[in-house]
């Protein structure tokens, strides 16, 4: 489903902001009296491997990063840019220079002043340690700091998604004066909360930063708990041991929770999607006929109905339809046809008798149920499938670093700019696990990034999706929706009352009101 609001804001981002400058807009908290502290207990489905907010393969660290650190600019839940550590910015020289005016008076958690030197040091670090913002960082020719409150980023060539990439994940600013703090497990940031304690395998505590430069925080502390078993989520919510779950329970349990007094479930549009990645390094999948055969064997509606209970939509294309201007609905997977799938797989001949395909997935709902349904569908066309469920960090290590898989279920955000196609499908993309490379795709992605003209960008990204539909390096499965599941006494979550005011995982405006359970 295409969101007109999202479409409007994306157009505004990539055209207006790349031509003009931006001045800080005020962030007003939702109405209501200032609460007297409180504790928010958040459930995560996995534990961070580190607390490096710019790590490309540590999703939990990215989630925590929005409360410990800040970026120059950020996205709210409506995919709008807003000022973070930079109070304003301007684009000059036809997109070759970006000048950021930094907020004055911002302090690191240890009391040291935040300055332009920290920004320069961060980008130097990111250049040495490529992460999710690598496509932006590698285009920086030099970083200038004419004074403590000004940073000028000069690019080697114009690149349209530059601001949107910096506002996404992977560009949190880290302190120059404490270069080893993150690695040593004592991160120092500028965010609304400070690092408290970490009991590995159990919980992590953040405490309020009283010197935060924006409104809030209104909580005394956040306690993150880790629980990989989705079956336990409903009991933890109903018993009051957690207030908010970022771990999704089984979807049949969601339907029960919706009818339970004291529990709220809010849904909102999402640019997330789930797909099955093929390992093209392994001989069977280097043959396009195998990839087409598997795509034709998949009944996506059945996966949606059984694993998602109808939450979401079948995915047939190669980009999120939530970013409407860049979505090519005519570039889609081949139609569901088990008979044709069997014929293609037989013609390919690369799957020897008795060869089991390993399908890897993390044990995070609804991935296991998706994997089981997908395995049954592939077995129905003559393939033997062995399911492997790995803890999230081990899953990422196996598929993204060692590349030891045949098939893998992968999901996540693909917005807010179609540059994310480069992240997931480009030859150097940090989330490109397939071993896929296409000069045609590289050329289309480069063209889409070069120009700020929206029509020309759309044309280039339409072409990119046509190439992906031709080559089929993945099998798209499901278009997601964002579900926020929490107890009734929680107010100000970034996807609910504070939507549009803070980043997606920022809890600076959250308040806990135990008397509001009804």
C-alpha cells in the first residue's frame, strides 16, 4: 500500500532539501503534565553484540543507538528530516558541499563539550571502518571545520541521497576525546540517556541524561530485556514484567492481545519487507532457472495468511511500495506456477539427487513459521529443504560474513530513499549477502544517485528494479507493517503519540503513567 504522506515527504526530501537549506523546526512534546520520572521496560528479541551504533551487522546496537547517541540530522517516523546535532544545514556548489551549523552548548555524557572536531573524527573513523553509511562516507573528499560550530563536508561528486543516508543508520556522532569507550563497553554519547549497566544475557540499563539538548527525557531509566523466544512475549506483557515489546509475538497471539484490556497495539505503514536471498556463490543458484523455479514455487498469499495472519501484503516487486515515487510495479517476480517451477528445476539439473538445500532464518517471529511454509512449498516441487534456525548474531555472522548458506530469510527497512537498493543489491552493499553483481544494475543505481531531478531518479530506479526482476537474486516474500505492542500506561512512544517528533527508537518523550491502565 502506497502512503500519500510518505510519498509527499520523500519528494520533499530529495528535491527541496538538496536544492535549498534547512532551518531547525521546533520539537514540541505532546500535551500533558511533565511526569515524575519512571522506568520503561523494553523487550528486544536479541542482545547487542557491542554498543557501537554504527556497526553494520548489529541491529540491537542500532536500536539502542538512538537513545545513547545523535546524528547531524535524523528521520522521524514520518520519514521527514529534522535537525539533530546540526541546527541547520545548506547545500552549495551544485551538491558538492554541505555546510552544517552545529548546536551550541551540547555536552557529552561525561561533561565534555561537543564540537565540530567530534564530527570530523567520526567521519574519519567511518572511512576506516565501513558501515551502513559507507556509500555516503566514501563520497566525501574532505571534512572542514572552520570553527567549533561549523562542519563543511565536500564531496567528490554530487550524490542525491547524501543527506538521507546520513540521517538513516550508520552515521551517529561519537566522541573524539574517548576513542576507546565503545570498544571497552562504556559508550559516551550525547543522547537522551546514558549508559548504566549491562548484565550480559539478561538486561541493559540506560539512565536519564539531565543535560540533553532537546525536550526530555521524561523517564528515569530504560531497561532493555532480551528474549529470543517469541512464545514468551504475551506472558511477559500480560504479567506486567515488560511495558513495550520490540520482539513480535506469534501473530495468533497478537489477535488475542488486541482483545486484552490494558494492552494496546498500534499499526502504521512500514517500508520494511522480507525476502529469501539466494547464495549465487553456490552452483545451483548461479543458474537463473533455479532462481526462477523457486520464485514460481512460492505461494506468497499463503505465507501471508498463515505466518502473518493477514498483517501486511504479498511482495511481488523489488522495492518497497511505501516509497511510491520510486516503486516500479511492473518489475515483478514470475507468477506462481508449481508446474512450471518443476520443469525449470529439472531443466537446470544443478540439484543432484539427495542434495538438501539449507534454509537459514533467525528465531524471531514470524521468521520460523515463514521458513516452515516456504520449505513445504519448495518440497512440493521436488526440492529437499533442511531448516536451520540460528540466534540472531550467529545468523548474521553465518550469512553476511562467512556466506555459509543456500537460502536465507532476510528482512528490514528499505526506505526512506531508493539508495537502499544499493545497500542490499549493489556490488559493495553492506547488506548484499547474495554474491550478486550486475554492471547494468550498478549503472542504473549510479544514475539514480547522480541527479537531484526526481523524474530522472525515478526512471533510473525503475530500470534498476527491471534488472532485478530479470536476474532474480532474491525471492521477495512479504511487505511489512509496523506493529507497536505496549501496555496502556505507556505514552509518547515514537510510533504513536510522539510520531513525527523523534527518531523511530528514541524514547526521550516517553512517559509511564501507571494509573492509566484502563
